[in-house]
C-alpha cells in the first residue's frame, strides 16, 4: 500500500475546551488508523490571533497534525472536519509521496512547525528581503517586470 505524508492544520472556535480539542484529535487519529495510516506528529498550538476574522471570530485554536496515510484517508478526514460544528477552517497539504514511515520515525527530525510568535521574524519578512536582492541583481537596477515589458524610463533617440 502506498502511503503519502500529509499535514493538516485545523482552526477551531476559540471557546473550544481542552476536552473537545482532545476529542477532535482522537477522532482524527482514529480515521488515520482506520485507513492503516500512521500519525507522525500532533501538536496543539493553542489560542492564536487570526490574520482576519473568520465567522466573526478574531482568534482561533489551532491543531496541527503530520501523518502518513493513503489518499482516501484525506477525503474522509476533510468530510468529518466539514461536519464538526466548532471547526472554523482547515487545510491539508501533501508533503511527500510514497514515504517510508519507519525512515521518518528513525530520522527523529524536529516535527514542530509551530508558527513564530508575534515578536519574531515571519516568513513574509524573509520573502521581501529576497525580492529586494533579486531586484538589485537586475542589470539596470530597475524592476525586472518593467524590462520584460519593454518599459524604459528614457525613450530611444531617433536619428
């Protein structure tokens, strides 16, 4: 059986109790087990401020899971998350295809993907720095998209 590695991040209502979070986590763990998958990592990120309100909620509780399972498991897991009343949003991403679960467990790599606190540098800041370096590498110092479109500041002189 071919297993793929997935990560699922779930945002639930901020007033969800620890008991309800554990119940949801166990339910999702049961789905992975039903499909002969393996939970590699599960972490409760706790209550965090959202970038924008979702269903009029400025905050949400996050649950992060990293697991290996067949592709059918994801459909069932997302069906259950759509039915759960406390779930505000969820996102599932495939990290790898045909993964060796034992090799991942033996590697013992740091599985935590907890987002940075508000005071720390975010990924957005890093990307902006890369963009500025890329634009500095342009031969004329102008933005690359302007050159590609043939837009120059100075018109060519006609003889």
